[in-house]
C-alpha cells in the first residue's frame, strides 16, 4: 500500500508538471494548471461517490468498483477486508448457534440476565420449567417472573456458594434447584435443575424415619418397662440371667436414645417442632450443660473450663439451642481421653456470636470433616461402639444452626484435638438493657391502649376542642 501511494504521488506530480509545461508553451500556465487540478478533483469525487455507493450497499461483499491507481488498490483491499470480516462473522455466528443448540438440548434450564436482573436469553428447558414466554417475558425483570422473597434475597445477596431450592412458579408440583453464577459486568447466569424426584425421595425418607421412630417408641417403652422390673428383682434371678437382662437394658436405653434423636431431627427438618423465638440467657444454658457434662465425665476426671466473654442474650429457640450445645459438649466428653481438657468459650465480635468447644483428644482425620454432619456418618465406627453414640448429634447441630441463621465450623488434626465452633449473626444478639427497655415501652403502649378503651372521651376530646354542651 505504501508503494502504491508513492507511485500515485509521483504520477500526480508528473501530471501537474506536464500541465504547467503545457501552459508555458501556450502562454497560459496558471489556467492550464487550474484545469488540471479541477479535472483531478472531479475524478477524485467520482471515485469517492463510487466508494460511498458501494459501502452503503447491504451486500458489501459484492464486487468492488473498477478503478485504477490508488483508488483501484483501495477498493481491492477493502473488498478483501470485508470478505475476511464476513468469514469471521459467519464463524462466530456458527459458534453462537452451536452453543444455543447445545444449551437447548440440556435438561437443565439456563437463563442469562444483566446485573439488574433483566432477562436477555433463556433456553428451551427454562421455558418448560419456569413457564417463560418469548413474546412477553424477554426483557422483563426475572424477580417479577419468579415471585419469591427467598429468590429475591438470593439474587441480590451475591453469595452463590450454595444453591436455592423452591417450587416452579409455572408448575408448583416441580421442585427446582437454582444456582447463580456471575460473569461479565456482574451479569448473571442462572441454572435451574429439576430436583423433584430427589425432593420426593428425601421427603419419603423423612416421613419414613419419622413414622417408624414413632411406631417403635411404644413397643420399646413396654420392653424397657419390663426390663426395669426384672432388674429391680434381679436378686431372685440366676447370675447368667442378670448379665443378660443388664445387657438388654443397656441396649434398650441406647435404642431409646437413637429414636429420641431421630424424632427430634425429623421434627427440626420438616418444621413440625414449634419454634419459640425469644431471648435466651446463654450463660445459664451453658452452665447447666457444663454441670451435666461434669457428671457424664465421672471418674474420667476431665477438666472442663467455661469462658463467657459476652453476656448479651441470644434470640432463638431455647430447646433447640440447648440440644445443639449439649450435643457438642457431650461429644467432647465422650471422645476425649481421661483427664483431658475441654474448653468452652462463648464470645462475640463484629461478625456475630461464637460458641467454641475445644478438646485435646485424638482428633479427626480432615478427610472426614466435610461429612461429619451427615446422619449416621462415622469417622471411626469403633469409637461410637465404645461411647454408644447414635451418629445423629452433629446432624441435629447442623439443622439447629440453619434454623438460627448460623453455621458450624469444624477444625481438627490427628493427635491435636478438635474444635467445633457455632457462628450466629449479630442481629440475634441483644443486651438485657435493650430488652428491658423494649418490654417497658411495650407495657406502656399497652397501658395507654387500655386507658383509651376505658376512657374514650379522654383520648378523643381535649379542653380546647370540646364542644359546648347545653
């Protein structure tokens, strides 16, 4: 292109020089030079018009205008560039169409939105699962189509580590699992997965465990009652029968504990247990549990230390909190060798409140930690046989914390002990003074309402506004 420009410049200078010489020969150099420049300008305008008409043509890949010199090279190079761009565009369109075809073939719904939630595209599965309609829903806010407070909070939270489960807005009998991923300029890609089958199986499992646990409790109570009666009269029985009855009584107690935990876990999971949300004195709860833990320790002589660094109250269900705290502390007693040390700390900081239960026992292999809160999962089954554990304690702790907007953190190393930490959000902490002030204000408001009911004239009329009476 540089050579063409140099050649064109030399030709132009040569033509102007020829015009100037011709002008001197006929005696009109400036007039002939002006005519030459006007002719060159006219030719340039003609070529520019050809380029304009060619470029505004939608079929820009059509043959370029015919020309010579610099303009001919310019037309040819532009034509080659257009052909290259068209091939690149076709390749990109092919890839986009392939991506769309592949996503449309997926059984999971895929929705793309901008940072505000405006729907830009979805695949066929999303249309089937969520009931989207192309003519009316494209460009709408997804929060207006999935009308769920949980989904709105999930979408705006920007914390998408865990998926969200909810019923389909178009087909309530379909259970969906939604997972959001960020890309681009805080745009969202939402994947909707049909987990109805898994949800139904999980519901069946919960119902089965709950029903079987309740059905087993009655006959087991009868058996335990008769075993207690036999133990009370063990002096009249042969020694080998005494050992058998004692073993049966021990296993019966273990079975009762298992059934009790199963029923409690089922109630917490499916929400059957009444949730009493009120303020709890954590200090008193922990002091009572530590006293029971000392009794459980018995002749093993564990050193159990309780440290209270925050005396604010915790809002939640006292029964569930007591169950979670006692499970962690009693587990520490069961799995810590004799004369071991257990430290229980209740503290708070800017992130919330934290209960730490730390022991110096044998520890847990880190590979087991992610599954410790699963029902009946046992890192070392032999240890559970020795301690009589049910394998449900940490599962109960996990669900109690979920009900209280908290989470469980487990830290452990083999030979260095374990630490279980319960985290609670700051909004569940309140001081006693604030609670007393709130209660006092509520009592005052109630008294004012009662006074207004018994003396309505006093509240409706004032001396200045009272109408004269005849």
